C-alpha cells in the first residue's frame, strides 16, 4: 500500500497553531512509523518541514511544498488543484487530516473530522473559512471510503449532520504525548520560582476564541473571588479570533488585578504549568475531543470541565463536570477543589488513571486498519 498524507497543517512555529490538528498529525505519523515498516507513505508538508525535521523512517518520504500552505488561502488551491495531479499514478490512498480531501481525487480517500464546529457555531468562524469547510467537508465525507473521528460525540454528529453511513466512520481517539506526566518535584519548584508563580492558582489553557467560553469563566471567577479572594486565575493560550469580548468582560468585572494572561505556552513547558496549578478549568461550550483536560489529568491536576459535547468521554468520572452556562455551579466547583485536600487527592488519582486509558499507539493501529479497509472495501458515495 502507498498512502499519501496531507500534513500541511503540521506546524513548526511556536504559536497557537501548534495545538490541535498539528499535534494529531504529528502523533499519527510518529506512531504509524513505529508500527508499520511495510507500507509506503508520502507525507506532504508545508514549506520548511522536510525529512530531517520529522525524523521518520525510510518508508516515509516527506515532500515539503514550496508554498506557505499553512495559510488556508494557499492550502485550499493545493488541496483541490495540485494534490489530484500529484496523486495520479503515484499513490493508492489519500488521507486528508482536516476534514477535506480533493473533490476530484483519482484514488480512494480517508479523511479525519475533528469536529463540526463550523456547522454548529458558524458565527465563530471567518466567512471564507466556514464556507469552504462546510461545502468541502460535506462533499469529502460523502465520497470518502472511511472517515476517522476523534470521539463518539463527533461520530454522532458526522452521522447526524452529514448523513454519513455509520459503518464508514471509525473512532480514533486522541491521547496525551509522553511528556505529559507529573514532573520531578525539584524541577517543578524551580519552575515556580522562575515564573514567580503563587502557591495556589487556577489555570486555563487553550486558544482565546468564543467557544472556549472564557467570558463565563471570568464571571464564575468573579463570584469565587468573593469567597476565596487570594487565589488568582491564570489564562494561557494564543489569541485566536473574536477574542475582544474576553478582555472587555475582564474590564467590566474589574478583575484585571486578579487575572493574568500568560500568552501562548510552549509545549515543553505545558506539563509544568498543569502540575503547578491547584485546579485546571476548561469550560468550553463545544469540543471534538478536548485535549487540555486530558493533559492536565495526566499531569496529576484536578480538572473541572463542561458536561457537553465530547468532554464527558474524555474526563469520565475523573473530573467535575458542570453546565458551561452555569456560572454559579462553576464557581462552586472551583471553591470545592480549592478548599478540600481530600477532593484534590481523589481527583488526582482518578485523573492519572483515566489518562492512561488513551493511547496514540492504539489510534495508529485503528488508523492503519481504516486504510486497509478503505482499499479492500471502498464504500464512499458518488
């Protein structure tokens, strides 16, 4: 089998683009490389990411573009015009890692759909991104031999909103990377001193965008501050889009001296930020999977998150879940963890155990099985 993989969203810059889809592509490639030395792979990447940068074995050939395809205005023409020409007679199967495959693909296709936020929350997307994603995802899903999704929740949405046969949809969950684990206590203390971190604090990590629900977090924190006035809120993450209301609400609530925005956190430091926090809060309205709560649990940090979308699948009984619109319940959950050592210890134990249930190796195995099924039993529409 010769598989072509669209890895143009595998980023190599330190920004919010390193999150989400980029990590998914990276881990799938690395773990496919570990389990499959038989099949051939051609990995198409953005400008600057070559064979040496990725360190993949000989059966993986990396072909970086001469174009800056990390930019959607460049990537879309590559996906729909250049890719079909490059595939003809050179690959058996194409894997599009973000929702879309070439609509005129000369070979069977597999796509990964991470979420359908552009359908569920169209107002949170730039118009040209949303229009292309909506049109191309619907058609790509109809024609794909297999569709990979990162949660059972996303599978239900793909089947329900896109009208896809559930037999063609394969759940391949995300997992944490190996460095997400409780750090050495000495290293953690040095990190605290280096960043002048308080003894106790609440942490959020994620892109600053509307569906992450940060205005609700600020409102809940304002309630909490009347009960526990000495514990600050630290917000980590790069600015995505439509983030201005977050800062406006911060000013309205007069929380500037209690809330600190620490910006994008480099991935090598993330485990230390999680482990240093007293509690991790992730009140997102909608997630296709929800990596930050899983990462926090893997580092031994108690987690509060929303009871919506895929988040209950990720957290299970290892965290506290509340309605993302209930500011009072969110404030009470934070207060409960901050004021009870027994609750913190119990959630830490549960979280560490829960995180171990997710495996990138198993995701790679299921992905490879889906490739084989796509070729031996293609069943996409026309």
